[in-house]
């Protein structure tokens, strides 16, 4: 089990630690609901250093990225971030990821922790262009600061005007006296905020400085438990639950990052799926009866026929009701359709709901 550069910080803060994607990670500190509320109302700080970072450089770096990802990275400008995914030969999602354009011919890919080895292998397998690929995952710490007061907190640590960094853009700045820190206006919570990439040797000092800067805004450390409830309220996919090697981006509602006007792995398969429509679709579920739709629970129609399954679910701290995501037969994917979730051998009413559950 791997530690991050901040593991001892979490232990000192009393975090409940647990294995996640091969790392010893904080699941919660004072409680998921309290941490969730802090991000929605004030500001929270996360350690997400388990994420992977690959640098791709060279004359043909863009060609490699275009070959393996579904979005069109040629549209990126220096300082922009793009959400995309990699597909296998069958159109299934190998991983969803972020592409950062650092400079001409220089990019950073940010991948899911559980997929670092798989993604690394896939990139190298497809590196027909001899691009220079470096795995920096073990050397970089990633700290996320999220919530209405995230910008006020971080602004205390830099002379750079953070309000000038648009959504899904980044800048390399001096932060807390450390030069060339990547500060990105991105996040996985639906709240405003930033993600900060820093060398491991600077991680603890930066965490402490952010914590000190945010004290007046009631900053709280946030674990992966609240990170999950926050992303679920926004309808963001979690790899391994809502998307995987067997689900296509079109089935997962990610057609907007699937650009069929360029070549990439399994483009032809996805073109056919777009022409004829997918047979299943990822949808939102909102409970009408009491109960929480959990991962793996089956979804039924009024005749008690199985029409799908839940991929993620929780009791929404904001809405105070059970919410979830899951795949259903396309015939039942229309908004407002009444369905039934099997919970402990009983059927509980629910409806197909719009995503996100909570507006940004």
C-alpha cells in the first residue's frame, strides 16, 4: 500500500484511512455530511495525490494524443485543459482523463489512480510516433481546494490574480514562495475551486499554508467519501463504477467529448453506435420512496422485469433523498420514467432524473 506525501498529515488530523486504488487515503475526518457541506458552503482541501500524471513531449506528441483520445486535442491552446477519454478496440472506455497543454509539443495527461499502469501500457503500445512519455505520478502531489471561498484562500498565497484563470484553464505561478506551480481551475465537486500540482517535497508546506490561509473561511480537510457524494450530485462519472472497459462514451452520455471528425481507436464502432443509437444509457435515478440506490442494485420496470442496474448511489446530503446513476435499456431512459429499485428484496419507487442533481 502506497502513501502520499501527505499521509502523516491526514493521520495527525484524525482521518479514517483506507486503501483506495493501491494508496492509503483519507476517507473521512469529521464525517461525510459535514465535509460535503463545507465544500458546498465554505471551502475544503483534498489530497488527491493518488492521481497519475504523464508528460508527453516531442514533435509528434499531439498525434499520439489524437490517436488514443476521443476529444479533439488539436483545439487546445497553451494554458487550456480538456476532458476526454481513451477507448479500446471495442469502443469501451480505458480511462477518462484530463489533457493539459503546457507548451507547443508539450502536454500533461492526468489519469485515474486505478488505471495508471493500464494507461501507461496503452500509451506506449500506441506510441508509433516516438513521442517522449514520462510517468511523473510518483513525484507529483495534487491538492484540490474547492468551495465558494477557494479562490479567496489561495489568493492569499500568490500575487497572480487567480480570477483571471478561466474554468478549465491553468497557469504556472509562484504559490507560497514556490515557483512554477500549476494551478488549474478544475475540480470534481461542482463547486468552484482549483487543483494544484506540486513536487512532493513542497506538498506538506503548501498544505499547511493553504490550511492557514483558509482558517478565516472555516476551511476543512475533506476525504474521498465526501468527494464521492459531491461528484455524484453533479452526475460526474467515476471510473470503475459508471464507466469502464465495457461501456462506450456514447452510452455514458459522453458524446460531447467524442469527436468523430478525427481518427482514434474504435472510431468506426462509435460512428455506427451514434448512427443507430446505443442500446443502453447512463441515467440519473432519484428515489420516490425511502431507500438508497447502491452500486449493483437492479432496476426494474412496472412489470418487475430487469431493465438495468445502479452503478453509483448515495443519500444526497444536499437534497436529503436517495440518488444514483445507472444504466437502463434505452426504452426506459426518458426523463420522468417511473422505475423500481430492488433493495433488500423489496421494490422501491424511483424516477429517471435529469443530471446534474444539484445545479452548479
